[in-house]
C-alpha cells in the first residue's frame, strides 16, 4: 500500500543551529514507525514540524497525497492527523468524559445558535459525541473514571486519556510523543497493546519513544536521528545492529559521563 | 432523581426572583433588585468570555454604552420602537465586537485586554463629546418602553418598580439559561477546552481564534442588552454607563462571585450592587473597595466566593 504520510527533506534551524536537517521517511496505513535518537537529536522538533506547530525551513509534509506543510494544527486535524504530547496537554479542569468528547469537536460542532438555545440538533450532536467518547474510554480502560475531574487522574491514566482523545478524531495518522514516558511497567504494557490495536485498525502511527524495549517490540520500522540528521533506518533488528546507531547512543552516554 | 447543575441554577434564580419581594422592607428594593439583575446580565456575558474562554475584556462597558444610547437615540432619530432599539444596539455591539476582536484574537496573551480598554474609552469619549447627538456628559432622556402600560391594559397592573424588577429578573434568567446551555454544548466545551490548553484544543481541530471571537461577540451582546435595560429602566442615561469604572465593576463582580459559574457571578453582581445601596459610606470608597476585593479574591479565593463556599461545604460532606 502507498504511504499515508510522507516526510520529504524536512529541515529547520533556530538561530544558526540546524535542529533538524533534511529528514525523509514515510508511513503506510497500519504501520508503526518509531523515531528514536539521543536527547536533543531533534525528535520532538520533527514532530512539531509535522503537526504544524513549527514551520519548516525546507522540505514538505504530505498527508494522504496532499501537501500539508506548515498548515495550522486545527486544519491538520480536519485532514486526519492527530497527536499526543510529551508533556501532557490535558484539559485539567474538565471531566475525563469531557476531555474525550472534546476529541469529537469536528464531528459534534454545528450552529452556535443551536448551542445557545439548546435546540434538539445541538443536544443530539452532544449526545452522539458523548456515546462515542464513552466507548473510547472503555477501550482505554477509563470508563469508570468518566465523571472525575481529569486533573485528579494518575499520570499513566492521563497518558491513556490523551490517546483516547486523539483517537476520537478518527485519525488516519496518529503521532504519539513519548506515550509511555513516566509510566510503570504495567502501564507501559497497556499502552503497548493499545497502540498495536490502533495500528491493526489501519491507522498509520508515528511514535517517538525513549523506552527502547517498547520501541523494539512494537515498531515495524525505525528511523534514527542524531544531531538532527537521519543516520539510519530499517526494521528493529537491522537498526539495533547498525554501528552508527550504537556509536550515537554510546557517544551520548560517554558525553553524559564526561559532563557528570 | 439527580438534578442537573443547569436546572439547579435556574431553579435557584427563579425562586430568588419570585420570593425575594416578600422580604422587601420598602418599594425601593424593587429598584435595587432590578439594578442587580441588569448588572447580572452583563456579568453573565463576562462568565462566557472570561470563565469559559479565559479571555479578559476591560472595555465591556463600551458595549453597554452602545446598547444604552441605542435606546435613547434610535427612537428619537429614526422612529424605532425602544424595544426594537435594544435589539439594534445588540446587533451593533455584536458587529463592533467582531470587527475589534477579529484581528486581535489571532494573537496570544493580553492584547484583548488592552484593545478593549482602548475601545471602551473611545466609546465613552464619543458619547461625552458628541454633544450634538448625545447631549454630552449631562445625559439624555430615554423613551418609555411601553410594556408596563401594555400589561396594565391586559389587566396586570404593576408599579414601575415592580414591573422593572420582574421584567429584568426574567431577562436575567433567560440570559442565565442561554449561558448554561452554552456551557454544556459543543461550542461551550470547545471554549472550556481552549481555556485549558490552546495547544491541545488545536490538535482536536478547534479553530481557537474563531471560537474566542464567538465568545467575545456573545458577551458583547450581553453587555449591550444590560446597558439597554438600564437606560430603559432609568428613562435617562449618561456617558458613565460606558465608563472605565463600569467595565472594571463588571469584571470585579464576576471574579468576586466566581467567574467560572453563572450562579456565582450573579451572586457577585448582587453583593457589589447591594453594598453601595445599603451602606452609603461604601459609595464614597467604592473604587477603593473594588480594588481591595479584587486583590483579596485573587489571593484567597481564586475561584470566587460561591464556588469556594460550595467546595468547602462539599468537602465537609465527604
């Protein structure tokens, strides 16, 4: 099958420093592609360019055959790209259910006048979104926390809630920025299974993750970044044997020792 | 049966409006009540803008001024019925809010506060200086709404105070109903979402700038209707209605009572409207007290009086 999301020669610099330089790869439906690399390799910067937060200096992002480079995040959402964040972005003071329902925004929003006067059309849209959101919460194991204020949830639960909200958009492509960061082994396992299940439903998944065991376990394809450059790519077995990759990781550890 | 927060709020408001007159020591309190309701309408608009959407306006009195002077001027100059002039004023306010808000709400941060501050001052200046049209700082008469006479013909005779008390009370309840509808609707949820995290709101497809603009326009219409009702009730209006202090009053009332809650904000409006009427000393120090209230609420009761009290009560239950 052809690529759903293609990254073509993407690059960006901040004040003379090339944070990401000429990175290309593509993701097919149902595929889990992981981007790995030492801290500061440019993974999150790359994500922010793909999801419209940063405007790249060079290259293009093609989503389902359409050039979507640097278009605003809410328009990307409309075209089927959804994401989660490394530093959780949850609507803290809203209930868990409302957080998930917010993911249905594009499908549930209609006339403001209908909303102001609580017309049947508005209530029906809200009810459908609520039903969908409840089903999604059940899928990520949060159905029993639906009425709680999101800010009171554990970190791992919030991670799952963020994924549920992203799934509510019914995306073609899902960007996950460190979905297992800060989670314990059990929580990581749960997120693992969830991601694999979402991929099986035909969503293209782009993953940034520090947990190497998780990356090796669930990825179909791995792209390795170092100093903003793509230094290797391939299936997990190939990448883990690649000398450049080993050097990059060892190098960064040596540097860390030297700093310490 | 569990009663929804929306029904509970409306029930409380209906009961308060209907039963408070039983406790009134004199007819003067009908007038105080009507003033509370008129302020409560403007403050409900602030709840939508600030409480739901997290945006701050320091010039909402400008819209109140437009609403008030629409009722004073449109009947005289264009022969429009004062009741329709209220809607005309609301329409003008909505369009102006759109024009002012559109370029600004694309930007982040405090730009809206500064721009609305300028807008409010501008409106107050025009109303003060365009003597040919507005008769300047001395104020201008406002025609009779005529609704009380109509009710009288239908056999429901109310004193002027009673009429305005119940009429503005009804308008306030209607305004609260609309604001509560919005809260639980898709648009309201999106507003609360962008208040929580704009970044996340964008990724679920929310057009942040457009939604903020909608909240701003809706709240401007609330302020305008509040101004119109004040003018129609007093049968007289001065440019003070659009003054900076009036804008600050609206924000303070909302913040004091609880800007995230319609009932809380109305409670705040009631307290700050009642105080200067009951304590004449208060009137002299009003500006100082407003400032002090803001500071104390921000330090001790971030969420506002009513939500903080309710939280305390619930905490004891558990």
